[in-house]
């Protein structure tokens, strides 16, 4: 069983971590942040993790792929002129649609109600592929806010990424929904590796209980070859809600808060443990994988 790293020792977290300096990523890391249930903190994880990495000099693109409840732009206090919809309808190029967030973060904003990606024709796919291929050469990491549940869009973006972070809290419904999502990803799409982040806890040790509960059911029903890695827990912290109201990531507004220090620690831990090269992505790999899997999603739903 994977043990949590140091996130349980919130008191010991350094306030001003200096990481990433030495080695800039040679591979593009592509990480989907997903959940079974909505409202568990995905968008806040994406915004703050992205900001933590950007602060360390990494080039980060956040993709808002929550096409139902697109709100990453709102969390970051941005008012984008265009969205992924304009890109997909071939009205705008990627660089026209992308907006710059705090500290150099790049965001590809979404809008609710875009046509299903399955409806893209070959021409549109090729266009999007080329746009993203071209741009991703400047990036170290892509973080995708997938939205919640098991809809086609959520699955599409989740399987396209090389790494998958499932966010849950300690409510039983969040745990069962996380399991339902993992089950589909395993049984329908053959995914085997997942990372679990537990959010919104009053007591950090409860994260361990959530992890054990989820591990127990995945091992029992999906087999022991499924890897579920525990990333740790982000505490319940009112400064997150306050920062949301101010449309800023908590890391920007309250950098010394418990939540901010946890996000920073999470960013550091994650960066120290890249996937093995065979799971990694050269710059073009992600987008090829995305479109390859796209066909799979179409076939299987
Ligand atoms: N760790 C936390 N502590 C306190 N409140 C939180 C925490 N994480 C999220 N929240 C609250 O939950 C709300 C939903 O979070 P959000 O990131 O939008 O979830 P999701 O993207 O999964 O729907 C936020 O607006 C915030 O007020
Ligand atoms: Mg969200």
C-alpha cells in the first residue's frame, strides 16, 4: 500500500519552498483532475496546483474541460473573450483563445454547452491537434479540470491524460462516486493507475481512512494490479471559500494559510514523482493519445 508523503504533517511545511529549480521537466506532464461527485474541490486544486508550479518557473497550461460547469476563469478572476468553443468551431486559434492568468499561468477557458467533442469532424480534429501540438512545445505541464462524473467528456479528458488525480472528500457519496468513476476507467478503458487526493478535511488522518476505503473496494472488485496512489489530504480551510469569493486562488490571496501550504507541498511532492518514462509523454504524445482515445470513447459509449 502506498503511504502518504508528508502532507499529514501540515505544521512542518516550509513556508517558502524552493523546488523545481534544478531540473526542468524534459517531458510534458499531462494530469487530469477528476472526481465522481461534483463540488469536491477539483477546480480549486487545478488553480492552486497550477499556480504553485508557475511560481516555480514551470510553464503551465490549465484546460477547463468542465464543459457543464465551466468556472476556472471565474476562480482566477479572468474574463476571457473567447472559449474552447471558438477554437472547436474553427473561429479562433489557440493563442487567441488562451488567456494569461496570474504569474504566467495559461488558461484555455471553457464555456458551458459546447458541442460534444465526438461531433468534431476530421478536419476539426486535425486543426485542434496541430494547434495543441504546436503550443505544447512551450509547456512543462498541462492540468485538466475535467468536471465530475462519468459523462463522455469527463471520460474523454481523463483517459487522454497520462496521470489521473481523483479528488474526493470524506463523504460516503463522494467515495462511492469516486469508485464508480475508477471502475469505468478500469473496466471500459483499461486504465490502471490512479492518484487519490482527499480534500476538505478537518482532521488530516481522515484522508487515510478515505484512501483505505477506496483501496479496499478497488482491490476487491477490480483486482490488485490497479494502482491507487495516495497523494495526501488538503485541509478544510475557510480561506479557500474567502479566496473563491474574491476570485483569486487561495495561494495568491492567503499564501500562508494551511490550504496554501498544503497545495504547495502537494505540488512539490507531485513534481518529485513523475510517471516512469514509458508512461510519460513526449510533447506530441498527449495529443495523439487524446485523439486515439477519443475514438475509443466514441465506440464504447
Ligand atoms: N479545502 C477546502 N476547504 C474549504 N472549502 C473548500 C475546500 N475546497 C473547496 N472548498 C469549497 O468548495 C467549493 C467547491 O469547490 P470547487 O473547486 O469549485 O469544486 P469542483 O470543481 O470539484 O466542483 C468552493 O467554492 C469552496 O468554497
Ligand atoms: Mg469545478
